[in-house]
């Protein structure tokens, strides 16, 4: 199956995590990934007549307009929610700093591990993945970062506590929410270039 070794990287060890950049990156990532589907009908969309309910004067009642007005029962909703796609932006420099800070924090906690490429390619069944994690004493929610590997993705799909992503899709929220993170050697090199490239 291959051995799991803890990652020791001087580049990340020398970094002091920036909590403000981490907060901004996670908040914006969560907002941009949220689906706002709630929808209410306005006065123009509610079914009903546009005619005046009764004459203006002489009834002794308060004057009223059409039944679709917002203050009427069954009328339209004023300033209600509608489907929207929010898009908050953040500087690339802040995103890079947040990812470096998150990885540096996990490195200080001893949660980063290196997994040999041969071991990554050997997983074809969910049972093999579970047995490997138990043998390596890796428990809790985990993140596996590899190059494109369909067999490992399929083998771990039924494990709700394990997520497999490509090196180019590693994000701050996934890194911080994981109890352990496994990197293939090539994926770790790619993440290092992504974090420390000019």
C-alpha cells in the first residue's frame, strides 16, 4: 500500500498564519458557493384583478385599490427574496496568502502527510481505502490531494468523511476543515509552486 510520512517543509514552517486573510477567503468562498433560490411574487406577479375593490367614497370603509396590493391578504411581497447569484471578489494575493497560512497552520498541527504515487494508484475499492486509513491511524475528516485519479475518486466516494480533490482545486475551507490531509508527491510540488510562485 505504501507508507505515509509527515510532511516537513521549511517554506511553510517559516510562515506566520494570517487569520484575517483566512477569514476573508473562507467567507467569500462560502458566499459564492451558496445558492440563493428563495423566490417571492411581487405585486405584478400575483394572480388577481387590477380593478378597484369598491368605490372611493360613500361606503364608510377605508379607501382601497386592487387586491394585489402588498397590504392585502394574498397580495404581492415588497422587497422579498429572489433568486440571485452573488459574486464577491477578493485579491489573488489575499487568496494565495490565505492558502499558505492554512497549510502552514495544518503543518504546525502535524496534519499534513505524503503518500506515495504507487499507493494512490493501488486503491480500486472502498474497502482498501478504509483499511489503509485504519492501518495508518488516520481518523476524522480527511482530504486527499492528488493529480487526476479516477480510481481513487470512485473508491472513496462512499466515504463521507473523505474528500479527493486535484492539486489545482485545493482551497482554504477544505484545508481548515480536515483533520488530516494526504498529498501525493507530485500534488505537493504543484501546491508548493502555486503558493510560492511569483
